[in-house]
C-alpha cells in the first residue's frame, strides 16, 4: 500500500470517529428529551378552531357595507349565498373602509376566516378578537372591493395561503369527531 493511500484511510477514519463522537454528544446534551408534541395549552390561551371548512355551507358570513355605495352589502351577501355560504342579514358599517375589506372574527371562526380570505385574494385586513364568541365572520366591504374571486382564483389563493395559522394567544382546539 502506498503512503498516500494509508494517509487517506487515516483521514477518513478520523473523520468517522469525530462524526460518531459528535452524534453521541448531541444526543446526551439534548434538552428536548422531556418535550412532548402538543403537550397542552399555556394558561390563559383560548382554543381556536383552525380547521379549514370542506364546504362553504359550514361558514356563516355577515356582510357590512363600508362604502357610500347603497346596496353593496346586499349584493355581496347574495354573491356569498350563490356560492353556498350561510349568510346573516347584511348591515351598514359605521366607519367607511378604504381597502378591499375588513374581516372580524373570533377563535371559533379562524378556519372559516382563512377560507374567506381567499375570496378576497388575501387583500382583506383581518381583525382577530380572542374574546369574540360565535363562528360568524363579519366582512366589512370597502371602497377597494370590486368582486369576489372566481373558484380558480380562490383555489390558487388557498394554495398561497397554506394551512390556517393559530392566532397569537391561542392554541389548536381538538378536532370534532364525526358522529
């Protein structure tokens, strides 16, 4: 055996021993040994329903008109009805909105609001309120609103948005069992 070959084997052997020592040290000093995934919610956290609805019929929407255009909330409500959403009687908003829309929701409607964001191509301002009760999502349509997204645009927007995110101060509610 030549000297170069012996030297190469020694270098590879030293590297292999160093790698084994590194792995052992990493396992021994691991501080996450007692951590358990989903080990419960911190005190004071609210349970948020982050399940993305399978069907628009599982989502209830109340539309507010945040513009000077009369009847806008009625027409947007009808658009949502035509797309099989549950709707509540529309109303006028006290403050006017300059953007596309403002969405207000609580912990029970996080997944529903995530779906509705896609209908506004993620251009709606979201306002999460941890103290809010009920699964209704309020949508205040603003002066920047033109129309709801098409089915293809909604699907593309949902891909861009990804899975619903848990709001700050909340943790994931257990999934409801189908009966």
